[in-house]
C-alpha cells in the first residue's frame, strides 16, 4: 500500500505513527525517516524504542526549512537528498515492512526533491513494503499513484488563539 496523509490540519505525522503502533502489534517493523525534523526533541523519539525494535525513527532534517526565498537553501536540498538516499537504501535492504516518509510532501512541494525520482523509486520498492508519505500539499502525481489518500482539514487549531505547542500533543 502507498498511503498519503496530507492537508493543513493537525494530525498527519501522528496518524502515521498510529499506523506504526498498530503494525508493531502485528509483528511488522517500521522505519520513519523525517525529512524536516531534526532539532526539537519529540516524545516519539523516546517512545518508539519502547516497542522493542519494531519502530525506528531517524530525524534527518534540521528542524525547519527556510522558505520565502526564490530558491531552496542548498543545505536543505543536501539534507533532503541524504534523507531520500536513506529511504531508497531502506527499500532495497528489505528489512522493514513499513516505511514512513515524514514531511516528504513538503520537500517535493518546495522543489527540494523531484517527483519523478520519488515515483520511480517507490514503484521499484519490494512489493510487501507499505509506504506512508506525510505533509501538506501532496503532489497530484503522488496522489494519483497512491492507494489511500486522506486529507486532514483544519477546523480549529489553538495556535490561532496564541496557544503554543503543547508537550505530549505537539512534541
Ligand atoms: P502532528 O505532528 O501533530 O501530527 P502534522 O504532522 O499534521 O502534526 P505538520 O504540518 O507536520 O502537522 O506540523 C507540525 C506542527 O505544527 C505540530 O506541532 C502541529 O500542532 C502544528 N500544526 C499542524 N497543523 C497546524 C495548523 N493548522 N495551524 C497551526 N499549527 C499547526
Ligand atoms: Mg507532520
């Protein structure tokens, strides 16, 4: 299965982690590669090892990406390329049952990763490997290729009334 969790509401990454939690109970092994995260210490980095090797998380970003400029920062492009190489390596190694590409949609959307490359590599993955791509603005061609696509729509977010990220909910 190729799954995509997109949309501008909160819950894309946590939905993917929910699937990993469920899969662990079924004896499946998940790797989550985080394309953007890298600086903050998220709770899941400590809880994943509690599943005894069934859920591995690899933060490979630097926590944020500079946007607004015309071209993406070369350092961000380099980190994204590294993360994608790690994803391909994991696909070829065939040691995982599920691969979560957290915020990969974001990297594609901002032109840091080519959609052609993503689709070609995903098409060549082992048949048994489930993949979940998260992040806003999922590319139309990724949506087309996917078996399951869910869009999380924001109805309300506490951020808009000035409430900052909450421990255990956002990190
Ligand atoms: P989560 O990791 O909590 O499942 P997410 O993956 O859906 O969230 P991202 O776009 O990755 O959302 O953003 C992660 C952070 O931004 C989280 O702290 C989240 O609470 C916050 N966030 C998500 N959606 C919104 C929103 N619509 N407005 C403000 N902040 C948001
Ligand atoms: Mg996310």
